[in-house]
C-alpha cells in the first residue's frame, strides 16, 4: 500500500507522521510519499518558515520552506522501513493532495488537523475537504491539546498578595 502524508511544515504534521509509525506495520507499506503544496497566491510564509518574519517579501521562498518541511518529514520516516519520496506542488492544497493520492494510487492519506469544527465550517479546512473528497481512506490526526499558557499575574493581583 502507498501512503501519502501531507505536510504544511507544522509540528502537527510531524506529529502525524510519528503517529502513523506507531499504528501501521511498515511491512504492509510499499512506499510513502510526502507532499507539500505551495499556494501560488500565498501572502504568508509556509508554516515551517523559521525566519521570524525578518525577511523582506522578495527574500521569502515558499518553495524552499516546503522543501525543508518535506525533507524533515522524510528524515523522520527514514528508518521506519518503506522508501520515502518527497513532492512539492503548487495550487489549492486540498485539490493537489487528492490529485497526488490518485496519481500514486495511494491506499491512505495522512493529514494533520488544527482547526476546530467552527473554523472548518466558516473558513474551510484542508483536512476537512480532503476527508470529504478523497477516494481512499484518510487519517486525520489531531495531535492533542496545545499546552496552556501559565496565567499571568496582573499588577492588581500582585498588590493583593503583598
């Protein structure tokens, strides 16, 4: 079986690949394809862009960030067993992921989901669209709750404690 893993460069995508390793027997997988999609009209950097926003718009390379993201995921799967290939496409993320799955004859698509149900309804969600339009099974991985930020003491609370 061919498995297609979609990445946007986020930690959630990497966690999804790690989760896949824990639940699927590598002997049942013939090949893994890691896919990143760069939107041609992107106004914001790829999720994995670690420049900290200090680059000018001319210096940003969404493709380079996508290549870095697919390479990182590929390295995380390197010792798992099946051969891993990386692919970068340009277009609508959900459409390109589905096209790639069809092109490779994928038996499973793995994708991380970060949005809430409300966000998916209001704005749409790549994972939601892939899940509803793909012709093969889709594993949508929600990597768990984000760590809560510690409560900050306000000046008035600090005075009350003194």
